[in-house]
C-alpha cells in the first residue's frame, strides 16, 4: 500500500522541470500550450466550449401617417467552440493536485491528458491519467490509465511547484502521441509513459535490471530513447555506484539497449 510520498530534503530545485533528474522532453508533435490548475477524477466525459446562445435581438420601429410599422431583426454571431474553451470546462471538474499536458495534434486529431491522484485499491493514492480527444465540438475522454501501485511510481507535487508535469513525447513511434508522466518518489523524480501504441491506452512497462516497472528514476528522454539511472550493486548494493541504462520501445515494452 503506497502512502503519499514525502519528498525529503531533496529540495524543490532537484524536482523542478529541467533540473537534475527530471525528464527532459523532445516534442515530436505540433502542440499548443494550455495552462490550468492542477488533479481529481471525472466519472464521465465532459463536454464544453460552446458559448451561450441568446435570442435574436429586435429593434423597435417608428410609425407615421403614411407608413406601417416596420420591424428590423438583427442576429448576434455566436463564437464557435474551441479546444481551449472545452479544456477549461474539463479542468474545472478536477480538484486537488493535478497537471495538464499540452494539446497535441491538429484539427480533430487533437489529444490532451490530465494526470491526477485517485484513492488506491489497497489504500493510499495512485496517479491516474485521463486522455481526452477533441471532436470539433467537445473533449471526450478516451481512457483512464492508472499507473498502478508496484512501488516504481511516486505521487504528484502541488501544481504551484511545477515539478511533476505531464508532457507530450514520441517515444513509441505510434501515430498518436505518447504522454510522459513525472511523479515524485521518496528520493528521486520518476518518469512513466502512457501510450496507445498497442491499440489500447496503457502505462508502458520498462524491463529494468530490477524487474518490470512502470516508472524509472532520474530519467532523460532523448527522441525515442529513455535514459535512466540504476544502482549497479558492485561490489554490493550498499556500496555500489550507479549506471545509466538506455531504453527503447520494442514489442509493447521499453527494453534496455544491448551493448
């Protein structure tokens, strides 16, 4: 059962985006940034973005002895819905700690993800990623992916610290973008990937020297590679140093590159 992570005297600087140990992202997709406060759960897709419609305005008429009353009707144009307006409606339903990704894609192929915390099945909290697709009139939730409680992921820091973002990457080579989710562990920031590369949105497993995990610590994303740091346990794990392992996507998993 994972309890809320207490980030030690690691310092916020060590957890800030772009700081030591954080995931550095190279975006392979056209994105438009969105800003919103940060998470909580929504049970159903949320529509939004349409401006209120008002009844046509009618102007008064003038009469004279030689002319019958006339009525002139004017219609006010109603703004078309936008993905940004719809996203504002979606985000308004989240509370607590959450983060919002940039919008990825063009026209009706646009996707956006929100990560937030939900109660874990065994107690404590888990991080869940909700993926939304833009229909041209609304954002509709496509998937809700829980990162799980295998001990390899952390929790989200308050949005004001801007240290546990969710970003858009292209690691798997899928037609849809991947989302890199940053969480905070007890002593390091952790990177997880949420992808539709297999045809189902899920957390991509990493095959690491420590076993299969859904998150890797102190990672850097470079194009389609994820570099992560592990204890080399030489001569033993208590006295060992560290080594960097490079992972790439293959067969539905992130596997270590062979030397």
